[in-house]
C-alpha cells in the first residue's frame, strides 16, 4: 500500500465539497487502505480524502480511549459519514491539521456525537463518539465540506521551528489524562 502525498493549504481541493460515494468498490477500498497507511506514516489521528487530493466522502481515524492510555487504538474508516446527532454540550480543545503545518488552534466542538455512514464493506454503521474521538470525527467531516479547523478556531498559534507536530502530539498524550482540553491532535 503506497503512502500518499498530503495536500497542504492553500490547495483548492481542501476548499471544495467532496462527492458522495455511490458504491464502495475496489477503488474506494484501495483509497481507504492507502489513507490508513498515510495517516499512520504522518503520523496523525485522522485523515479525510480531500487531504490526499481525492474529492470523495471518505475519512479514516485511529484513536484509543481518552481515559485509558493503555487501551489499544481503534481504527475507523467511514464512507459518506454524517453527523446525525450532536450534544448541546461543547468542549474546547487544541487541534492541528496535517494540511496546515505549524499551526494549532483552540476549537469548540460538540462533546458527543452520533455518526452514520458505511464501513469498508459498504455496510451501514452507526458510531456514538465522545471526547477526542467526537472531536476528530467533527474535524474530518468538516474537511469533506471544505471547512478547515482554522475557520472555527478562536485562537491560532504558529509553532516555532523547534516544536514539531510529533512533539505536540506526544505532549497531547501526556496531558490528555488529566486535562483533555489542554491536549492537541493533528488530523
Ligand atoms: Zn485536518
């Protein structure tokens, strides 16, 4: 499985609404597999198809348990994801994006959401997500509509050259136990 190039701003593809997938065929499955490989290589916790230049509604995410660092990460690949329910409660958190290198920002997101879509086999799935998983879903699904976290961020920070995203992500893991809203993710 090849690692794909990640598109960065100001590429037009990041600002274009992605098309609904009509059929989860071999091409889409291959795209999912390549996106997973690319996300892991980056490394990131989520990736949307427009970030690899494909204007189709596909996202992949990999995240563990907010409460338990030791818990294995779970991989999600969703075709045509749709948020069908959102909690009124919101939380603030620091986000980053593989397509916007060097920037992080504080974004308010719904704390809990329900996502419907299709899995890699084209079967309908429904996921209830809370905390960071819910945040990553909202960030990735925004990508499918050409929305970037910088559109929603209340404050943006440009990282210094000596702070690379990996360090930020490592920091996120350390701080997420006690203070989930103080951590940071790249997706
Ligand atoms: Zn992103």
